[in-house]
């Protein structure tokens, strides 16, 4: 079974983390956070800002010339 899952919204720079062995309400993080990995008791984390820097070109919309 799945103990933890994440839903990522790059366009709004948010992540919802569900821990299935506890409360069913997710914890919401911004991409300015290092998100702790719950199944490893928070000993490891994911730096969302660093990851987003590598994929931001997908979501950045160039401004149109007038």
C-alpha cells in the first residue's frame, strides 16, 4: 500500500502531501519550501525551489511584444 503521496501543481507552485497512516487532510507547501519526506520520518526532504528552477521554462509564459 501507498503510505504517502504528493500532488504537485507547478503552475501555482504548490504541493499537497497526503500521509495515509494519519490524518487524511493534506499538508500544503509552497515551492519555497523543502518538503520533508514523511515515510523517511523527515530525515530527507525535497527542495522544490531547486527542482522548479530546472523546469520553470515550461511554465514561464513569454510576454508578447506590443
